[in-house]
């Protein structure tokens, strides 16, 4: 695995976001990735382009907005941003309450997706992710899942 162990910092977690639709939600995700210095501004358009090609909705109220394969040049460092939308956002094929935005320079997104799948396949952990009120709780949960991937 090529990812840095700590892919999520508390600076990249927002627990009370609002968005009128999935485009606005993706813009908020891109805002956070830019704020933490993980991506160049053009990554936003790549995230929107990915969504037009294929929905990033995973199910269980979670979407994983990320760029196209060609957007790796816009990624400065591997990172996640987690945004909770307590009122939910219509994603077209489901209602999303949590967006886990991914910025990965190489194939790191595969390991990140595997770590997220571990959480989403465990109903109590999936519920906890959707309802975490504390940025620190979200950071601990995500980073613990990523580190567990290293131990396999």
C-alpha cells in the first residue's frame, strides 16, 4: 500500500454541512480538499466529471466523490475529506448523509475504498459513521480502518 497511514485529519472533517443537491455537495468536498492542500483547484471539475460518468454513491447513505484517473496530476498528496450532511442530499440513486471525498496520486484510492467497505459492511460501524458528531471520532474510525489494511 502506498498511502500515508494518516489519510484523514480533523481539519478535513465537517459534521454539519448542507447542500441543495449532489453537485453542491461535491463542490463542498472539493472546497475542503483544497483547504487542506491536498488538491489543486482543477480537481473540482474532475470530481464533477467523474460523477457525470458514474455515480459515486456506494449505498448506506455514503458517497465517495473523487476525480477521474486523469486527475492524479492535480493531487498534491493522498488525503480524505469527510463531510456529513445531516439532512441528506439526493444523489439520484439514493440519499447521502456522508461524503468521503478521495484524493489519491496513484492507486491509493483502491486501499481507501477497501477500508471504507470494511466500515460499510459492518452495520454498527456504518451507523456510527453516519451519526458521528465529533470530527475526532470520524478521524479515529477512518484511520483505524486504513491502518488495519496495512496489517493484512
